[in-house]
C-alpha cells in the first residue's frame, strides 16, 4: 500500500482541545472521511496540519477548503479570482471550466463575490480549491449550503480525480460521503484526543 | 508665500496624499477590512503620542532639537522596538474583527483627550504647545520636509509596484493565498511598517489628516479603472490621490475664509468621518 502520508502522534501533540494521540495515514488515490462528534477537534487538527505542513505533509502538495465563507475585499468576481490565480501560477486551468459547468456558476462569474449567496460563495470556494493541481485535497464541510445536484457533482468529481491518484480528506456530515470513502479517521476523546485510522 | 514655497507646499501635500492613500490601501488589503486605515487602526494616535512625549522631554530638558524631526526619530525608534518585541509572535492573517477598529478609534480619542489636557496645562504655564498638530496643514513647509516625504513616498511606491501582483492575491484571504503557496505573513512587516511610517511622516511634519487613508482608497475604487485592480490602486492611485489632495490644499491657500486659511486637515476630517458613517450604515444594510 502506497501511503502518501503517515504520521505518528504517539508522543502527543498539543491542539486547542488537548493533546492528540494516534496514527494518521493516507493512501494515494483514496478518499478518507474524518469522523467524530461536533466540536471534538477535527477542524482544529486540520488547521494544525495546515500550519505545520512542512513537517507533517512535506511529501505532498495540498489544497485546503476550511470552514467559513470566502471573504473578499472589494468587488472582485469569480472570474477575477480565476484570472488572478492563472496569472500568479503562470498557467491556465482547464479543470476550472469543468467545475464552473458542474457547479452551474456560469451566470455568476461576473457577480462580485461579496454579493453571492451562501451557497454560491461556497461553490466559488470549492472552485478556487479544486481547480489547483494538488495531490491531496482537504475539504472541511464542503457540502455546506449546497443543493443535492451540486453535492452529487462534487462527489462524482472526487471519484473521477481519485483515478488520477489524487487523495481527498473529507470532514463531512453528509450521509453519502461515507459510501465512497476507502478509509476513516475516527476521532474520540478520553483523557486526550485519540485518532484511529481504519480501512473500510 | 513666494513661488518657491508654493511649489514646496504643492509637493509636500502631493507626497502626503500619496503616502496616506498608500498606507490606507495597505491596511485594508492586509486586514481585509474596508474600514481599516492608519487612522482607524490607531496609528495616528500613536504618532501624536510620540509628538507629545518628545515635546514634553524637549520642554523639561530644554532641548533645541526641532520637534518635527525629534518626534519622527522617536516614532521610528518605537517602530523598531515594536518589531523586535513582536518578532517571535505570529500575526495571524485573518479578517480583523470590527472591535479592533473600534479599539483604534478609541485609542485616538484617548490620545486626543490627553493632548487637550496637556494643551490646557501648557497654556496655564504660558508654555509653547504644538496645538496646530490636531488639524494638519502645509503652512510651514521647508526643503528638508519636502525631500524626506518625497523619498519615503518614492520608497513606498517602489515597494507597491514591486509586490502589487502578489499582494493582489491578499484580497481573497489567507486560505486562498496559502493554497497557492504564497505566504501572506511575509507582507506583514513591510506593509504595517509602511503604513505606520506614512502616518508618522505626515503627522510629525504637517499634522493630523484624519481618515484620509480611509477616504482615498474608497474614492479610487468607485472608478472602474481602479476597482478590481490592486496594482493600479497601489501604483497610480496614490499619484491621483496626491494630486487631489494637493489641489484641495492649494484651494484652501488661495481662498481663505475671512482672511484665515482653513487647515486642510479639517476638511479631510469632515469628509473622512462622513465616509466612515456611510460605510458603517452600508455594511449594516448589506448584512
């Protein structure tokens, strides 16, 4: 099994909720569901990994979708966001077109992001995350505010990308998410925050 | 004023307008808060405090060193000490909460009260006090001030033009920048320093121009040429703002009221405060 990520937190690492203990693994081309009660520390652990990316995720290129809306200063539109991303990275993104069509954002590309609804804002966030060429995508509550049609597109898109060897980590409460995940990272709390990796 | 002094006055007002506009844009981009500016974040109060402290020291120890330069040096020293003290602390690049803006404004009011009390005490002792400071003007400019403000204006513009493409990404937030492997924290130091220095130079030399750093970026973004283009806002924007500010100042010089020149800082205070109220009301309506 080709693990792209394998981190042992046996010594315990301090998060906001307390020390985390356990082993976290991620296989190339798999989707992993992080399960645990609300407020147990799943998002905190994700934030911790992001802040310590160089130490715990040094072998992989990651993109993150964190909780909360995309806040933009000024009247920048989704089209501006795509253009600025392309200008910065020096390449155009064919995947952005597929995502725009799948998320049905064509008519909202020229609307300032701050005037978009909660669901549309979430879609633009997803677009900005998924259009990048990464090997691991961390998606925290990606389906928030989305309708069933767009959730289906998202999950189908994830399945398609996995065939290219891309891995996904989902912090998700949608009931269908567990149906296509190959592994689960279970969060539990006794004296400390425990994580347990399990292949499904 | 003779022709030479008028030219220096024009240049000083131009550089000040450009510096404050740039400082305001930097504050807003970095904090992702359209109400952020060197004034609303408390920088103006901080610099006025340095001026008061230096004036007190100057009075107590009978120093002959000019107030404007002494206060500027003190402001720079304060900045260096602050940078050294906060070097090891991480500043998280998240949308600043409105209460920090409120804190900045309250700090300005506190310094203002302190300023008024000291002014009263100095008056009772018939001692000199820089009361002109509170509403800035360009009545007393000289060549050194013109050169120093011009130099820092050029430095700030060079920095802005060098990094405006990367700073463009900051408008979308920290998470977006980190996904592109662009570390927003590396802009913290230079951006905050440049905003603070722009406020320090204009306040120590010419007095307080409240809310100018808030007013100009918003004014620029009303025009499609600057809206949604941070590079233009940070490079051409300050030149336009400086020109507008210089024209307003020339207007106050050539059209005095009952023989007295209205300090241009008074005009900017009224305009800036009005804009702040409009922004707050607009924010409430939008939410």
